[in-house]
C-alpha cells in the first residue's frame, strides 16, 4: 500500500509541488485521482464520504464533526478546540497547495476515522464535493 501512496504522490506532484493552490489546482488533483481510480467522480459520493459517521473511541464522528457541515466555514477540532481553516479551496486557497501535505492529511485522517487508507476514488469524490462550494 505504501508503494501505491508513493505512486499517487508522484502523479499528483506533476500538478504543482509547492505552488499556491486555487480551485484550478484542486480540480486537477481531483482529475488525477479519477484517472488513478479509473473512475468518474461523484460530488454526491464525496458528500456521503464527508458526512459518514464512524464510531471512534466511543464517539460517533465524521469529517464534518470538526470541519462543519459547510466546508466554506472554519471548523474546530473536536478534542483540542483548535481552529481549522475551511476545507473548500474556493474559500481557502491554501487547501491542496502542497499536495504532499494533502496526501499526508488524507493518510492520517482516513486512518483515524476509517481505520484504513482512503482510495483514490474516495479522495477524488471528496475534492469534487468540496469544489461544489463557491
């Protein structure tokens, strides 16, 4: 699985390694995930992914537990209370700016929430959902 992550990072690195991201960069990342997954993307599936509740340490949580129902809003970490910048790249141009960091974020949060790495399709659908917010 690690080899797969390195291949995906290399693929995504072709977009822009440390460039400032914007909606176009996020769109390109989603397209690359779709190519890697050999699938079309679904914003509806991305929303389901974002709102899907999982039992973690006795708590029923989802991505939107910390990031809010509206990805254009600032969130708040459920345990530390630390402010989290908006998920939507239309509102937060730094989101997906460093694709290697985005991939690390996916790896950490997917493992924490779902107990596994998320697929390229999950990641692409998630970004497609975020791109519906202007």
